[in-house]
């Protein structure tokens, strides 16, 4: 496994932990250009009461601001969970070179699980894709989050 991929996925995991601390589903993302992080994001959907507040969208917005272009050619996006349809669409629109995924999302993932939006030949752009980087750590974080959520619900009695 590529040690740079692991290094940057750990940074995405750090972002995911920020979501975790807000009781948000722990999903984190970083975007890397020429070996440097130019955008970070974590899931804030409930906190911001905004469907668009996914980790990837936030990271793309920040990376574009930093680069001064909507095109993120030459960039790699690291995300702890396989992107949803909205984020996969935004990634294609941004012309991202490459996407690195931690763990897969069988119910909503669009990097090969439900669909593969990132690599559909009919679109004018496809990304390179690497999956399963720091997979155990990423999926373990999700599992413990949902386990705690279930326990909290039980305590409340609903
Ligand atoms: Zn998303």
C-alpha cells in the first residue's frame, strides 16, 4: 500500500473525528495537490441543517477557493467513506484526477457499490480510484458511532 495514501487518509480520519465529536456520522475528507492539503471537510449535515454539508462538498469548496479555479485537475481527494451520488457528481464536475476511499458504503456509495459515477464512460471525465485505504480504521469508526447511537436511543427508550 502507498504510504502517502495512508498518510493523507489519516488526515481525512482526523476530519471525520471532528464530525464524530459533533454527533455527526463520522465522515472526513481532504484534497491534496502537489503533496499538500488544500482543502479539508467533515460531515456537518445535522449541525448546519443542510443537505449539502457533506465532507467532500466542503473540501471541494475550500480547495477551489485556495486554487482559484473550479477545476481541481491534478488533485486527489481522500474520503473515509465511499462518496454518495451528490458528492461523486461534484467530484466528476470538479475534474478531480483521483479519489481514494477508506471504507465502502453498500447502501449509497457511488464509487462502485450502488453505482460507479466516478468511472462512467459516458461522462466527459473519469477519475482514478483506489479503495480500501485504512479500511479497518474507517469502518471501525462508523461501527462504533452507530453502536453508540443505538445505545443512546435505547437509554432514551425509543
Ligand atoms: Zn456526499
